[in-house]
């Protein structure tokens, strides 16, 4: 009898344990569903709804500012009008030429420096590698302003020097050629990143075989090396083209004075007409988004190609070409590039910022210290709008970095470290903004929120949300790299010890991924400070940000104040990058200690 009672109790206990396990699993399933649904709802709010409203705006003639969300009369009239408009044809043609020419130059520069750094014995290769990446941290608007000061056909500093030396030839940056050159030299790092990585990972045995067969170094380079890294070259080329296609600041500063309209400047011009043509602007924005989306899709197809595999299972070291005395020539190319993209523009900004009047009679006048003062900085900081823009930029940057970083981490962890249902849909929606230029994001958010009473329009939050949506793919990609480096055994060990998912993330994943998290949030902060396109349609006098005010100063002809403000923004970015670099260096060791 006692044995029967014991067996019964054991059976009841096992059943209770099993029931408790079933109950816990049910709650876990519900929790997973709630989590996936929550992420999908937030992504719908950030991405799907604004894009849907942009499409709706392109299909109606309703003015969102005047009519709000009144009765919509849907038709394809706006698209047919836009497609028949010769001004749109001209803007599209100019965009293709400027971005195509800029991309060709970027490929030439990026591919050259990647080969120099990875495959030659050029001295100071670390210096060349760092120089090749510097343009990524230069705001496009600041670069354009600097070159307008340097190469304006009438008052440019370079042309002034040429005049002093009785040289008749003049630079004119307000042309299609000027756009192509500035695009090319400042977006070459995108090509460099792809091709340098491919060259490092490529097995040199095929190149060695070609050399043994009697092929010259040049022939080997063009018949073996470059064809083998073709996917990287094509991918970097397409990415550069896509980024250039969505840039507003450079065409606005350099293209508008020379009457070289592109799609981004044409879209903004449509919203400045009286009355504003918001529906037409939405239609052109949709066309730009389709072109960009196709190029992004093409780039992804190239990246996923399997027919160019050059990395074998065995270890190898990339071959190094001995250049002899030519190695000083390749080093000189890096010095010249640094001079053109950093030193010369910085000197131009400094001279314009501190000089009372930019007109320079002669060489002696250039070095006359009586002509220099802090008057432009005084006028800048006396303007309450300037101080407000700096504060607003810091505020929106912090909100974007914190909220966007947390959200990107949630998506990155869900997509890369879990098997939750719906994670593929989450990944696809979160990737959509990579195909949407910043200016188009701004138009989409304008349509999404301006017609709603008591909505987000006119607040800092709408700027932050637009920036989060705009740069979400970049942030997720940066975070995912750190997450994928953490072995799953660490999380599994924590689960065995009784830790839940949130506890595991807090005690294991976050400490180990800390450098990546800090870097991703810093990247988001810097991108938010630089962003111009998304801000143009969403700011008000109370939410003015630095990039928009900088453009306003330039368009108002205040070159001195524009240069002073550019210098302030550049110094601010440099300090932030330096602080973030220091924080990231100490992050890995601290994270491992915390995890242990």
C-alpha cells in the first residue's frame, strides 16, 4: 500500500512538473509572439506607414498642409505629368551623369588605394589606409561649401592664386565637371572598403601561376586580380552610385549656381514653389526611390554571387608587389589625395571663417593678420537661432543614438540570435530604408504627419524618428557584426544556469558586444548630426538643426558665417569621433570581465 501511495505521488509530481513545463512553454510562445508583433508594429510606424503615405501622396492632388487628410481623389495623373515633364528628364539625366561620372572616379581612386595598401610594399600603408577613409567623416555639405570657397569661378581662392601668377586658366566648381570631381573624391572610400577586403581575402595562387607563365605584373593585375574581385568592385560601385544619387547638399551648393539640376534639388524646388507641389514632389520621390531600390537590389545580387570564390580553406598571405622606386610615387598619391580632400578644404574654411573679407588683393594681403578677426564667430553665436540649432542638433542626435541604438539592437538580436517567427519579415522591413534616400524619407514623413492634428510634425521627435528610420540598416549591420562574433555556447550556458533571455542579454551579450554597441550608437549620432536631406521637410523655426541653418547661411550669401559654422560642426564631429574611439577601445576588456 505504501509503495502504491509513493508511486501515485511520484506520478502526480511528474504530471505537475510536466504541466508546469507546458505552462512555461506556452508563456514563452506567447512572449515570442508579442515580441515579434511589437517589433513589426514599430517598424510599420517607422517605415511602412510613411512610405505608404508617400505613395498615397503621389496618387492624389491633395495638399497635406492645407487640406490635411481630407478626401483623396486617386489617379495616376501626377506620374504621367512627371514622366512627360522635360524638367524631370533633365534632372534625371543630370543625376545619372553626375553620379555615373563621380562613381567612375571613385572606383579609380578607391581601387588604386586598396591595391596600394594590400598588394604593394609602399611605405606608411597604415597612413594611406587611414587617409583613404577620412572623407567618410566629412559632412557632404561642409565639403561642398569648402570647394565653393576654393573653386568659385570669380572669387575662388585657387583662382585668385592663378590670377596672381598670370595663369589664364580657371577652376569652375559650379559645373557638371565640378559635381563629378567632388562626388568622386569624397565617395571613393565606399569602393576602397569593398575592394581592400576582397584583396586581403583572395588566394594569391592564381596570380602566382600567371607570373610563372610569364605574365607581367600589369597584365596579371588586369586579367587575374581585378576580374577575381569583380563582385567587390561592382558592389562598391553600385553603393557609391546609390549614395551619390540621394545626396542633396553637394548638388544644392555646387549645382544650383551653375543651373545643373538633379533629382534631389528638383524635388526640394517643387515644395518651395507657390503653391507647393507636394504631390508632384512625392511622384518624383517615388521615381528616385524606385531607381535607388533597383540599384540596391542589384548590389545584393552581386554580393550573393557564388561564382567568384577565391578564399580557400588553407591559410595564405596576400602577395606583395615590389615597386622599387615607384613606391614613393604611390605614397605621393596618398599625400596628394589627403591634401585635396582634407588639407586644402580645411585651409579654405579656416581662411574664410577668420578673415573679415574674403576678397584678397595679393599674396601679402593673405598673410596680413590685421585682415583676420573673430567677427564671423561673434555674429554666429550672437544669433539665437544658431545656438538653438546647435542645441537641437545635440538633442536630436542623443535621442536618435539612444532610441535608435536600442531598437537596432533588438532587431539585430532577434534576426541573428533567435528563431522567432516573423524574424525574416522584420529583417526585410528593417532593410527597406537602405533603398530610400534621405530626401525621400523627409518627403514621406512630411506626408505621414503634417496633416494629423496634434501630431509629431514640428517637434524634435519627428526628426529623430526620421533619422532612426533613415539609418536603421547601417546601425543594424554595425551591431550584427558584433553579435555574430559572440559564440552561442555562452548564451546556452547562461540558460542552463537558469537565466532568462533578458538576463542573458544583460549579463552576457551586452557586456561582450559593448564596443560594437558604442560604435553603432556613435555612428548613429554622427550621421544624425550630418543629415540634411531628411531635415529639409521636417524642421521648423523651433526645431532648426545645424545642417539646415548652414545651408541657409550659404544660400543667403554669408560666406564668412557659413565657414565659421562649418568649422564648428567639423570640430564637434572630430571630438565625438575621438571620444567614441577611446570608449570603444576599453569596451572589449571591460565587457569580458563583466561577462565572467
